C-alpha cells in the first residue's frame, strides 16, 4: 500500500469526528471502500457495526 497523506478536508473531518467522539460519545464513521473519514453520528446501523467487526483481522 502506498503512503497517502491526509488531505486538508479529510483531516478536518477526522478532527471533527474525534472531537465528537470525545465530547459527545459519537461513533466515528469511515468509508468501507477506502477507509477515509466520513464524520460522526449518534446512531449506527447494525449492518455498519457488523461490517466493522468483520473488517478487524484476527490472527489466532
């Protein structure tokens, strides 16, 4: 994978998402295709939670 620095717009979305998570317990949202940050939300669908869990590599 090639290193790609975070663009200014994406950096601001990440900062806002992290701030929302820390201050208001919001979930941080990421694009499934390219892992870019999409923002934060109070409610996350079950499908998104299952997808996030399935994306975590397990090495046992």
